[in-house]
């Protein structure tokens, strides 16, 4: 799934591969998918995009935005985007296909669900897109201690750390995937409540958010995800389905995998003990 490290990686790769190329052929929804979400009628995408030149791409939180004149193509969450060189075989099924004049192409398929939006700049008022545009990225200097303190103060103290970080678009692009290593590096359990965190732990959490995401991005995304060319990212995840069979890299204990709030969480019970606020712990 696209999260901050992958959106930055793929956007940079797009700027090296398709920037300046002109779109010659467009197919949208040729292989219907129940959880492929288009902006308006996908049958209009050819008229919106054909003949447009790619100006560039950028990461918008966990989304990839491609600019083509006044038109925008935005891919979110579970969009699997691949670059195909001229002459490379084309997959038989796809949810969005853009072919360029040199016969290279971008092909997008869906993993679980995704937005595949083509629209004129300023036209898309989707709240997730607007939040991704409007809130500071953890990779930026604007995401500082003062901003993080305001985030903490905007929610109920009894809220657990996982939903605080990864729901309600409080930090767009930070999802359940990157959450695991962020919390492990901070030595905080995903079920720990915010009012159980000391000031030192809150500082450690902020530092881990920024540092872990920066490392993931610098190394081309996580090894659990694919880049524009179908290659695994260079960041070796500490806690993920790939590492579940291995002992904790710090204490050597067993890693736990549990279903929690609509997704799986991974943690070391020794290094990341669950903490509850005083009233709930009594």
C-alpha cells in the first residue's frame, strides 16, 4: 500500500522516466474492479488526458500526483503503478493505462482498493486529498514539536497510540504499514494510551516518526512494497510479516502479531509493554 516512503520514491522515479513524454493512449476501467474509485466517469479519462505532456510528479502525503498541463492524475492507497519500457509485455488486466508516444507506458492495478483520479487542477474536493495537501508532512520542518503537541492536544487522552497516528487523517500518509517500525523504534506499544506516555516517550515518538519515515524514504521505500519498476524497497522492515518468524532484534524475544483496529499490529511484548492511563490501570 502507498504510504509516505513509497509515494516519494515512485514520484521521483516518474520524474526520471516519463517527465516530458506525451500521452498517446488512455484506458480507464477496462478491467472493472469493485474497489477502484474514479473521479467522475472513467470513460472521460481519454479525452481529459490524451495529447497531454507529463510535467512532473510529486508525493502528496501517501498519494502520487502526476501533473499534465492543467490536468492531474492522483493515485492513492492500494494503487500499484508500474512503468513498462517500449516493447515490454502489457498485462491483460488493469484499471488505468497510459501509453506514451515512444511506446512506453504506465500501468496501474488495484491492491484491495484505491483512488485513480483524473481531473482539472482545483476540481477535486475529496476530503482525503485536501487533507493530504493541507497538512504538513513528517518529512518537513513544519512537522515539529509544537505541531505534534497540538495534534496530541486535539484528541482524547484515552486514545491509543495506533489510532492516534494512523486514523482520521491526522497524519496523512502514515498508515498501519509504516506504523510498526515507528512504534518499535520508539519502544511504544500500539495499544498504549496517550495519557500513559511520559514527556520523554512523547519526544521519542515524534523523533521516531520523523527519523523512521526519513530512513524509509531515503532507502526507496519498504521491502514489503514495490517501486515503479516492481522492485522491493531497500528499507529492511524490523517488524512486518516478513520478519515475524525472527526474534526481536533488540532483546531476542518473540514478536507478537495481533489483529487490532482493522489491521494487524506487530510488537515485542518485552521492548514495547502495553501501558494504560492511571484511571484505567487502577
